[in-house]
C-alpha cells in the first residue's frame, strides 16, 4: 500500500478529488527485437527534418521574390513541421533508445499539448495552401487582390489561436480524470486516447473531445481540400488551351503530394482501426511514421517541385558567389 501511495497524488477541488499519478510509463513497442534500430532511424529522420525545414525557411526569408502570401503559409508549414518533430522525436528517442520511459504527469500533459498543437497546425497549413491554389486558378485576375499578405497572415493567426485553444481545452480535461489502476500508456508518446482510457472515473467528455479533435485535425481539412480540388478540376476543364491547363496543374503538384503523404497514411490507420482490431505494435509503428516522415519530406518536395523556390535558390547561390568574388578582389587589391 505504501508503494502505491508513492506513485499517486490526490488533488482536491471544490467539488471533487482526483487521483493523479506522479509518472506515466510510456510502453512503446512490445517484444520487438532490434527496435533500437528503428529509433536510430528516427534520429536520422529528425536531423533531415531540422536541416530541410530550416533551409526552406531560410530561403523564404532571404529571397524577396518569395515574400508573398503563398509563402507565408509555406513558412508556417515548415515551422509547424520543425516544431512538431522537435516536440515528438527527441523525447521519443530519449525514452526508448536510452530507456527513460517514465515521464512525469505534468511533462506528459505538456508533451501531449505541443505534439497535437503542431499536428493541427500542419493540417491547417495544407488547408491554407489549398485555399491559395483555388483562388490562383479559379480567379487568376483577382488573386493578388484576394490573397494578400495581410489576409494570409490573418488566416495563419486565426489558425494558431484556434489550434492552441482546442488542444489546450482537450489537454486540460485530462486533469479531471482519476488514475487509480494502470499508468502504462500503450503508445510512443503521451497520446490522448491511450491516456484517457486508463481513467477509473467518467471519461465520456474526453472521448467526445477526442472525436472532435480527429474531425478538426483530419476529417474537415481533408473534406475541404478534396472539395477545393473538385473546384480546381472544373476550372481546369474550362480552360481552352492545353498549355495553360498544364501550367496550372503544375502549380498544384507539390501541394497534392504533401496532402497525399500527410493525410492518406493517418486516415488509413483510423479507418482500419474502426473496422478491424489492429496490433498495438503495428498501430504504433504506422502512426509514428505518419507523424515523422511527412515533416521530413515536405521541404524536399517543395524544393524539387516548385519552380519559384528552385529559381530563388539559384539566385541566392549566384549572389553569394558574386559577393565572394568581390571580397577576394578587394582583399587582393588591399594586399597589392
């Protein structure tokens, strides 16, 4: 009994007393040999994610030609990818590669908050880019009047406020739960679902908030993006010249790839889980990849598939070469 008291703390409010664990134990994979190689792979993924997203943000900052409304959304996507991966992967590697799988109650809620906030922002950033493409293709003459830098900044600001608010509410409701049985979380981070299912009091509100978060994070953005591409498709069919149609389609290529790698895997997991029971190891493996691989690939895809970014990289490279040549010339002149 004394040992149990060491691992729980009672918190009283005006109306109720809640039993909270001092720590949670993050279970991760169960009985998988050589799992450490997977976590080492995630270290590589994180390094590429940091370099790639820092690079794309640096290019957007340095290139004046990219100081447009569209690239405010791209910058926000890169920032969300970078922060989301930083909230998830380093802690995941520390827990499982170095076997520090106990996490304090407060740190667990903080981890849950930051992971889900940036996941939500990644999804909303793709939605903002879909809006940009709809206006650019359907209303090309009015594009610069509609999608201004001020308008896109306002959209991004609302996205941040909404994301922080809904996730803060979801996480704060966890504090209304009592944990008087197991504190072992069957996931690879402080995941909302596996944690609220451990509660020994009524968790119906948490279940409802979990459904709302899935709807906000995946379902609604995917529906709106799909609808936007139906509108784009109709607009492309009305174009008389094939060259214009091809050019317009190319501007959507990068965004379509990002949507596919961002939504298809995670949507497949949720759909499969609702139909058939999924092995916890399979669920953890697939969900971890869907949260870590897209942030790594997004900057690579935007660099390779977007002509504006490629041209900006070339221009910055030429400018740096010219500056280096001038510096060498000035140094030689001073020596002589």
